[in-house]
């Protein structure tokens, strides 16, 4: 999804200035070890397996949310969502490289552009400056900061998926500088990337997307985030912005409350490309959405049952503010049993309810509800 800005050269100057300046500081402190080639070299391996059984609660809607007028549909199915393998190779105390694969994508007929999710190198100078290059999530909102969304709900929000298809979120190819103060009160994430999504051989024009995320944590239990992005597409300017907040508040020795909320608005390149106007204006095609995610966790601390968790995500999304009757409201209640770790082994009963302002027969834009039983095991 191409969307780019014509300020690539100055941004690269900033990256190289930061890198060279900090490398000089590193060299001045390098007095005890002469060769870092094998210093603290190690390997970290992680795995994630997620599967589920889904059944539709509507007679005329299949388990994927597609409406059917002919009644010839599949109402339930077992699914394999993730079979992820991730590795991090620590080359020394400052340099690491990471790879993330989703082997479950091999079940699809067309695996082009899939399977490989992360592939990047990170240089760590200190807590305030880290530099990353390769394919990774570009730090634009709360969900880009999660290793996987399944610790908060059963899947990514509709907002995240839509912004990802339009090149603002999800896996992108580029470079980033990020870090935080030692007190973690303030954090920043500056990213420059191609903007045409993952696993693409190269960019399709000479400009780049630029996004900036700022975080402020006034107390240990409360965090605020600001997101902004700019780009260009066929000579027209594109923007995206958002605000989010997180609250994690203990309510006693065993009970914890967490609330995530996020609003974002940005250019919808998909809608612009499908426009029927003879000379469409890019800034007319905007998408926006917000959600609230409430999570209540009770710590059981039994040997084989660690916690009981109740959560619900309430989400509003307008895919194209230029057209009418395009809005959808989604409710996702979820009851989970946590058997190991924080979310290392979890079994969940999930409801998924979609209410559209306008129903269109024989499409996925149709009121639907379904129920899922989902398991996840992470190591």
C-alpha cells in the first residue's frame, strides 16, 4: 500500500548522525575488551501455536462472516491461526538480529508475501538510543508494541488490520530509532519505511513513510501515547494520527484491572484507488476508529491454573469517511483460563459480534455473530 514522503535524505542524515555520534562514545569507553566478536553471544528461540474452533450463530452467515442468500455455507470449522517460530541472535552486547516466521501460512494456496513476518537487525547503544533496520512493525499505536495481540484479545482489532493494509501499521520494511529515559517516563519511536507492506523486493517510488510515536508515563500504572505519520501518494499528501492510553491498576492482592483505549484517523489508500471520481482527492478518503479494551484478571496461583481472566473489546470503525453507511461496531467478550506463565498457555471462550450501519447481502458487510474456543501455547 504505497504512501510516501519526500524527505528521505534528511532523515537518513539524522540516522547516520545519531549512529556515528554514539559509536564514537562507545569507542571511548571500550577499554576493557579488545574483541567483541564473540562477547556475550547467545541465541533465544520462541514458539507460538494458536488454534481454534469457530461456529457461526447466524443461519445465513458462514464462520468467516460472509453472508449468503443461497444458504449454501459452512457454519463451523477448526482453524490453525499461528504456528510461529521466532529467533533472536545476540551477536554481542550491542548487536542482535531477529527472525519471525508464521508456518501456518503454508496452509494457504498462495503464500507469496506471507510466512516471513520479522527480519531485522537492532543496534543497542543505551536505553535512550536503539537503531533497527529490516522488516518489523513501525511503532504506530498500542498494537504495534505487542509481540502478538493474543495477550489482549483473540485477534487484532479491526482498526489495526485496516491501517495495516494501508501501510500505516503491521509489518513494514525500513529503519527506526527508538528508546526511553532511564526512568521510563518518556519514550520515542521514529520510523522511516517504504510503506508498501512486508516481503516486497523494493520500494515502488523514491519517497518514504515517516511516523513518530511519543509515550509519556506519569505514574507506573498509567501511560499516554501520541502517534503521527506523513506520506505522499502520486503527488498528493497523506497523513495519519492517533492517541492512546493504558491503565494497569491492581485492585487487591489477586485482582488486576487493565484498560486500553485508542483512537486513530488516517488516509485510506485502498478507498482512493477504488474511487470512481475522475479526479479524486486523496485527503477526501480517510478512515477512523477507536476501541476500548477492558480486562479483569484474578490470580488463582494454583500449580496448574494461574489465573482467570475476563475481557471485552468495544470497537467502532469507519472504513471510509467519504461515503455514508460504512460504519461497524464490534463487541468481543472473552473468558480465559491461564494455565502457565502470564499467557504461555491459555484457553479462551470468545464471542464476536458485528453490527453494521448498512447491511449488504452476499458480502462480509453484514450483521454477524460467532463463538470461538481458542487455545494458545507460547514458549
